[in-house]
C-alpha cells in the first residue's frame, strides 16, 4: 500500500539533504540535526513543550542505543593504555620484528598486524601499540616513514574499522539505522571489506614501490619523539611478567573469538564478552604492576578510556538521534503521531520512491558509495554511517532487495573516507607516530582508495 507522504516525510528528506550539504562543506552538523528533530517533533505534535522535550528524549534514546558500543571502546582504550605504559605491548610485538627484513615485508607485516590488533583494540590504540616498536625496525629495513603510515592507516582505519567484526560498533550503527539485524550486515560486509582491502592495499603498495624505485620516496632515519610515558612505569613489571601477559592477552581474546563462533554470539553479546575480558585484563595488569596504587591507577585508566570514548562519539549522538526518527525511534522519541498506515518515515519514502523511479541495483550501489563517502567528509567516519543505513533501507525498499549489502557498502565507503584514510584531520594518529605530514599521507591514499571503492561498488552490484 502506498501511503501519501506528509510534511514529516518532506522535512526528513530536506534535512538529510542539508546534513549531506554541510558535510561536503566540512561543517559540523549537530545544530542541523537538533533543528531537524525539533521541526519534525513540532510538526507531529503541534506542541512547543513536547517538541523541546523531544530533543532531549532523542539524545537519551541515541545514547541508550549506543551505550554498549561507547562503553566497550572506552574500556578497550583504557586497557591499551595499561599495555603501553607497562611495556607489555613492546613484548607482544617484538617477535614480529624478526620478519621485517626489507620494505615489502615491512609494509605487509605491519599492515596485517595492524589489522588484527585493530579488530580487538580499535585502530587509534593499535597505532600506539604498534608504531613505537615497529616504526624504527621498518625504517631500518628501508621502508619510508610514509609507507609505514600508509600500512597502519589502510589496514587499521580502513580494513579493520570498516568491517569491525569483533567490537561491532560500526555494524551496530548502520544496522539500527537500516532496521535489519546486525548479523546480516556483518555477513554482507565480509566479501566487500576484503575486496576493498585487497584492491586498495595492493594498489597502494604498487604506487609506493614505483615511487621508491624512481627515487621520489626515500627511507628516512627514525627520529625519536618525546614520550608521554615515564620510563619508571615500564619497569614496574619484570621481563617474565611482561612475557606472561604478552602470551595470555592474545590467548584470552582468541578464546573470546572461539566462544563467539561456538555459542553463536553476535551484537551486544559479543561486545559484552570482549568488554568483560578487557576489564579483567585491565584489572589484572594494573593490580600486578602498581600494587598498592593499583586501585587509584585502575580508576585513572578508566577515566582516560571514557574521555576518549565520549570524545569520539560526541559528534555521533546528535546525528544518530535524528536518524533514529526515521525508523522505530520515532514512537519512543516523539510519540504515536505518524500518519495511519505508515511503516516508518524511511520505509514510506522507499515505497514512494519505488513507485516513482524504477531504480536499478547499479544506481543503488553507486548512490550508497557516494552517500557513504560524503558522510565521511567530516573526518569521523562514524557520525554519518547512520545516514548510510537509512538511505540503504530506503533504496532496498525501492528495489525490493539488497538491504544488508547496500548498508555494508555505505558503511565501508563512509569509514574508508572519514574513519582515517582520506580526510587529513582523521589521519593525525598514524601521521604523528610516523612523523609525516597528514596531508601528504591523505594524498598518497587518495588514488588507491578511489580504485578500491570503484571495484567494491561494482562487486556489490552483483551481490545485491
């Protein structure tokens, strides 16, 4: 049944266009999202007080939906800080330094390690875990610092973050916005993530080797930057204790992964398992290393983790609050004010679009890649993936299939662009640890990422 579109639907469409426009201009979208929530609420209820309340209620709803994701990321960052401060990360990485004997081995070893660690710790903490130890080894092997930054960037902020198979923060956001189970998004993203990853990293390596051969890129001596970690902290544990933790930590996470498969844990259950394991590791390391000061240090590390988590997700909450209005969140935020027979704003728009424009799989795939890339221009990667999920639901309704694939495609495009491979201000962690210019790193990544997105979009057309 085709429902007649109301003012609510048109306001939603206008504000989606405004959000995309502001993102293209690299302007913050928080005010636009809040204004959109207010206008939708006052149009639906006709009450000023209810509309003002809806703004606050939408934030509560968004935080409630995202809270488990924010918590697990905060806890993992807190745990990673204990690994760095005690020197356990040095011991965890040191066996792999023997593999790095030439530029090619350096690029692929650092990249693959970055990808694996980023699945469990997220890329920003993983950069800190890897960079300090492997950067000097890679430079000694002849790989330029820019090449090290590219490897960490493309494999961590690209492959690992765009799939996010373990922590599942990204698929949680997109699946909620698209109104489909998180497992469907993860399953659909697996082939696309690896197509994107393989094509992009191989293209980047080809251009890197070509420019090294031409003399345009040369290996640079490693410059030691001032560390924020006191040397005295790294001596809190003995070598034997560090080796014990270096073995037990990957083992515990490997057991978590096995449990996820054996017990069929996904979404919140998988996140809770990883988060709980991270808390136990944090407590064990902190109490062992700091002893009498362990209680205070535990709180200190948790505060650092929560500061990071809310700083990252601060821009996400307003935009997620707006896009939750497009689906099940409308009734809980504003109330039962949708037109009779409505299936939700996004679904209504999709049905209307299907009756107006006979969309094809190719058009849908190209559109989602474009929308995802545009939403990533704010440099977060996460603040706009709710939009990608909503647009995916709209197009999937219009063409009658492919919701999970389109959602995964939009997620991949948004995170590859904004999560830290193309937008210069999102590249700062990898650029800083390697002492390279983030704008130069973004320029290096540009062509490989565009090639990867083009190939991935074509593959998605056949998977829809």
